[in-house]
């Protein structure tokens, strides 16, 4: 099993947080966290962001911010 690099952790963090990362990759992810303070901090920041965003609703946005976000998503192409 190869070690996980920081860049791969960043690419797989969503699957990790959603519980959909394959077991072998999850073990690599956890092993990387045990050795990398920066990625541990990154994971904590992502969890804090998710927690904070989970408390937001459209009443937390100004009309201008809401319209700006909607416009950005209308123009976004994957």
C-alpha cells in the first residue's frame, strides 16, 4: 500500500467526510493524518466549515449576496 500525499488527501477529503472513500484509501488517509499536522488542520477546517454552513439559510444572505451567488452558479460550467 502506497503512502498518501497531501495533494491526494485534498482530492479525497469530500469522500472521506461523506464516508464513501474506499476502505483501503481511508486507511491511507488516516495514516497520513497521523503523520501530517497540516492535513490534520485542513481536515479540522473543513469540518468547521461544514458545521458553520449547515447553520446557514437564505435569511443569512443579503439580497445582493444571494443574487451574486445565483448568477455565479448560472454561469458555472463543469
